[in-house]
């Protein structure tokens, strides 16, 4: 008689054990999360609060009355008379123009920086040329130089080139390679098997062809990660655009918000309108983090392990 093999019982799932240490850890994480999100919530709460209730109910966590008039004012959907009637200060902001400038500024920097950094990272990872290690060390050392040190030389250069109050002058210092981007992509390129590239070289392919047709398609995850991190940094960049392009026609969102805050037609800033514009400006960052946050963490962990 043949014995019929009976399947082994499936492994029981580990029970979730509630221990004092785990409880304390979750409580600490919840406190840190609440502290981190509290400023964002207060901005949302202020944006939804009527101007007349701002100071009378400032300590409340929830708005007594919810209004969307603050968003309409900053988006230019209300006239000055309607804005004053709704409790606004009469301050004006061309939010849609600033939004378009921020999108253009961020897009140009991301595309140029990813292109230059990817080519430089591939050269450091695969090509052999004199001084390669020294040059790569200089790139890594550039991450230790404070950004504020380069503001004055860059400003003098933009002035001599006649690029003040232009989009070209705003994006020029950020368009070339950044130390972190080169290091990050180089670490990933080193993990790509050389056999693929050697086979392509035997078939007569050039290094540029291999880079475009083989390496880049295999590196979409780290490239998207760098693009997202660079995009968030450029979206929130304030000091350089404020220094180079003060003209209203070239203001990005952070600079436009600063100009809007400094307007006091009624003796004080339009805090509710300012918070409404701030909430709208942070929505793209939140969407990117929610959609691609896990991919960024996994990519950073992988590259760090290399």
C-alpha cells in the first residue's frame, strides 16, 4: 500500500503581542506624528476660518465656521470689493502666475540636473580616466560646502551675465550636477551587471548608446527618486529666487507668499488668505510623498547598502 503524503500544516501566524515596550514606542511615535502634523493642521484650520473669527477663536482646534472665501481670494476669483466684504485685507497676489513660475522653475532644474547627474554618475561608475577618484572625491566634498557660501559669487556672476530678473538666472546655479545626485546614481549604476554592457560593446555599441538604451531603462526607480527629492527642494526654494528675481512677473510661490504677507492695507497681514495660499502650495509635495514615498525609502536603503 502506498502511503499518501499529507501536506504539512501551514505555519501559524505570529500573534501580535502587546508589550509595555511596544506600547511606549507606539505612543512616542504617535506624539511625534502629532507634533509634526500640528503646524500643517493649524494652517488648514486658519485657511478655512472666516477672517472675523481668526483671533476670537484662535485656540480652537476646529474652525467654528468653515468658509472657502479665503481660497477664492488668493486664486483671484473675487474682486477687491468682494474680498473686503468677506473680511479680507485687500492684499493682492497673482497666485496662478506664481504657480506657473514655480512649475517652470522646478521642471527645468529637475530635467537638467537629472540629465547631467546621470551622465556624470555613469562616467564615474564605468569609465576609466585619469583623476577619476580625485574628481569624484571633490564631488562628494561639495556636499560639505554650505549653500550660503556660494550665493555672493553666483549673484555677481548672474549680474555680469545680465541674467537678473530672468528665469535663466534663477535656474542656472541648480542645473548642473549636485554631489548627492551623482553619488546616489553612481552607487546604483555599480550594481548593474557588467555582462550586459560588455555584450553590447562586443556588438559595436558605444558607451552613450549603452547608457541610453540599457542603463537608463534599468535605473528608473533611482532616477524617479532623485527627481522627486530635487523637485521638492526646488519647489520650496526661497532665498535664491528672492535674491535674483524680485520682479513680480518672475516670482515663484515662496517669494509670492512673502510679498503677500508683507502687504498690510488694513494695518495687518491677511493671515487667512496667506494660509489658504500656503495650503494650496503644499498640495503637490504631499501628493508626491504619498504616491512615491515608499519607493524613495526603498531606493535610499538599497543605495546606502551598496
